[in-house]
C-alpha cells in the first residue's frame, strides 16, 4: 500500500509540474520556490501545537487548490503559482512519507510515524 500511495503522490507531483508549465514562469523559479512551504516548520520553535498548525497550513493540498482557483478567479497568475508550488511541495513531501502533522510531535503524521516502517 505504501508504494501505491507514493506512486499516487508522484503522479500529483507530475501534475504540479504540468500546471506550473502552463503558467509560463521560468523553471528556475519553480525549483527556487519548491522548498519555501517548509517555512511552516518554524512554528515548531513555539511549540508542538503551533508547529503542527503552521506546518499543516503550508502543506494542505486543499488550501493549495483553493489558492490556484482563487488565482484564476482574480486573474492573478502569481496566486495560481503559489497554489501550484504548495501542491507540488506537499506531493513531494508525501512521496517521502512526510504527511500532515498531529499536535503530539513532528514525527507523527497522517501517513504514520516518520522513521517507522508502515507496511
């Protein structure tokens, strides 16, 4: 099952690449911005709860999709790009087993515990 989920996330990452390509921004910008959603981890400097909330805000695919469509509605390609970057980043993270976080600690995710082999 784990490999099937990773394959699905790889397909979503490819979708993010495709959608970014449609926007017409330079590719170097995609690779520069791809890791920026990890700024959400700074919340862990406050405590586990704030960390989980901040991390999940920057890694939630629903928010990414909402931003993409909001960019279309407002005719603001930069907002679309932000949505695509968030979507692609979240997919990339999930390929490696980094899911949305629970408040009890960074390693506890909706995909299972990081570092622990989950079937």
